């Protein structure tokens, strides 16, 4: 999401209609949604929000599901601040709720060293005060495509879905025909910032479509239907066909009205058009 917007400092549960009750959704409005998946053996948190204060709220909201020996596990879909900057609550000397964090090898790199420090400095300038407490904490366990969490009743299969970022993982739960798409899919559309990113994002969306999910849960957009994937693909195809595609046409493909649109999505569309032009320029 954009650097400039104002965000709530509260995480609340946002009920999911028509979705298995073992999956719960939590929202820091209008910034991002995280999810908790309750399996027999593991309670899996998908993403940790933007700050440790928000992550601690998330822990409080799911504490009742940590019963009967069920253990906590965290998956970072990717290293962007709104998904992984609450990590320190779960790992390292600052952990208030110790739990292993899983993420892609590139996610580990992005949260370490100069790359992570640069991102933190940039966001501290953009939103002064908000990230004072943040100490970037990379995933403890690097996992790639095909890794799986065997929960007993449910299996969480990690699907490498680069495009939005190189380190992006989605989660497929075959028993529930459900995909947690992270930012690989988004309503009205995901963010890509290069020609290579656009091509990769489209391939990742195709891969998620091939899983034939009945439920698709993105981290932005609050929707649950599988048509999100095909609409995102149609938008990318339209942008490639016409890198001057008007925003109104893009929103029509997404099925989203202009009224009430978060301003950052104008930038998302412009960035995709620029990526499409770069693709044509070869
Ligand atoms: Zn995001």
C-alpha cells in the first residue's frame, strides 16, 4: 500500500461469510487483512501487520484458539511492511509470543541488512512515529514452493507466486478449496512495478486459477470469490494490450466503482501501464 495514507491503529476481526470457520480474518483498516487458520495441530497466522503493537493485538484476538496443545506458527506472505513488520512479536529476544516464522528465502533477505534498513528508514520518514518500535525480524525458517504445513485436518501448501514481489508466497488449502492469495491477487488489482513483475504476476495468477479454488482470500480488498483471479488476469491483459488503458476501463474489469476508490489504486494502475510500456519496449 502507499506510503502516505493514514491508517487505524486497531486490529479487529472481520467475519468471513461462506468461508470455513477454521479461517478467521483480521483487519487494520483500511491498510491490510491478516488471517488465522486453525488446524488440529497448528494455529497458523498469515502475516503480522505493520507494527508490533498491531501484531500483539492479533495475538490477543486468537489466544482462545491456542488450546489443547495447538501450537502457533507464522507465515509471512512477503516482506512488505504491512505484512511482516509485526514479526518481532513472535521471534527473537523481543518476542512476547514465541513462534516459528516461515517465509521465502527472498523474504529473509528483504528483512535483513541494508535492504531492510533502507525500507525501515523510508517508512519512518513517510509515517513519523508509527514505526519507532519496529525491529525487522526475518523468518526463522526459509521455505519455498511446495512446502507444506500438515495440520492434521488441513494441509497448508505454500505456493511461490512472484510478481507483486519476488518473495511472495500464497497458501493453498486443498481440503477447503481455498487460496490465501496475499498480494498476488487484490481488489481492484494488485501492484506490479516492472515488466518482469507484470509477466510473473500474470503467471502466478494463472497458477492459482489452476488450483480451482472456490474461495480466494486476498490481503487487500476484502473479497472471497474466485473470480478475483480471472478479473486480475483480464486487467493485466487489457493493460498489456493498451498501456494507455483508462482507469475507468480498468475499474470496470475489476467490477469496482470509481467512487470511494482508495487513491493509491490510481498509482497501481499507472504503474502497471508503465510496466506494460516497458514490456513493449523490450
Ligand atoms: Zn500489502
